[in-house]
């Protein structure tokens, strides 16, 4: 008797394909020394957004970072943490993380936020690993930077023997990961602190405008005094020339 093969499990469908950030915070990217590969690294402020959805089968955390004037595309500055409650497994987005500006601590920050969220409720869940694409290690410096980020957050990296381009990442469980990041590079600015910074900036701007106005008034006064002084000098020169001419005329008479 022919046995009917068991039906294949349908591919998992993302129930929230268009999830957008709902809650926002302000990030401060500290200024760092100039680096050869990335150039200048000045002070930046960024918007950090998050959104969370849950159902019986799945949970999703969407994280997003945007900088003023930055054109967002694809997966840039984005991390989706996907939780499968049936398999009790968690996947931390798609690797590699595409962050811009580079080497400013954004990759570690996004991973740390996702890890902290997952550890609060599902620390015993397994971590779903995967392969790291070769394009993420186009240079030795970028490879070391990538490995440092993953190691710092508690992920394990395995290089296939004799195959430098075949690299896998993973971890035993969510609780083994590290939810810390380099706060010397990225800080979350409290709302009241942000308001205080704006007020300080406004006061500083007003003080600068008042100082500029005083300087302009002083400059105008000096210009008027300079004009009066020039006129007086011209009159004095004319008078001296007239006196000299008069004396010459008297002497020759």
C-alpha cells in the first residue's frame, strides 16, 4: 500500500510586515577621534524608535535609528528580533547589521537593546544562529570589527577549518548573551535632559544674537566716529594749506 507522504509545513509568514516604530528616544553619538577608514566622527544626535507586537505563536521587536538628513534604505540602522514561541527560539535580525555612520557603536547598541528585551521574558529560549556573509569581511579591519561586536554581545563565531569565508555565529541561549553596550559612544538622552539641552541651546543662541547686535552697534558707532574724524582731518588739512598759502602770499607782497 502506498503511503501518502506527510504534508510539508507551510513557510512561516511574517504577521507584521509593515511594522513601524511607535516609541521614540533621543540618542547622543559622542564625538570620536578621526579614523583612517571612516574619516571624521563628530557629535551626532539620532532618533531611536521601537515597536513591539505579540501573539500566541510569535513576538517581534522592531528597532530603528535615524539621523537628521539621512536617507534610509533597506535594512540600514534596523534590527528585528523575531521570537518563535512554538520552537522557543529567537533570531536577532539579519546579519550583517548595516549601520551608518560606521564604527560609532550603533551595531552593539541595537544588539544590546534587542538582547535586553528578549532576556526579560525568554532568557531560556535558544538563539537561532546562521552564516555570516563574506561581504561583511571585505577587509581584515572590517572582519575584526564585526567579530568584536558579536563577541562583545556574547555570540560565538565559528570559522570552518580551511574555509575562511564560511563563518557561523550563534549562542546557546538568550540568557548567555550580554545586554551591555559602549555607553561612551552611544547614550540615551532622557526627555527632560533633552528639553534642558534645547533650552540651553536657545539661551546660548539668544546670548550670541545679543552679543552680535552689540558688536554691530559698536561697529556702527566706530564707523560714524571714523567718518567724523576723517572729515575733521580733511578740514584741518584744508585750513593748513590755506594758512600756508596765505603766509606765502603775504611774504611775497
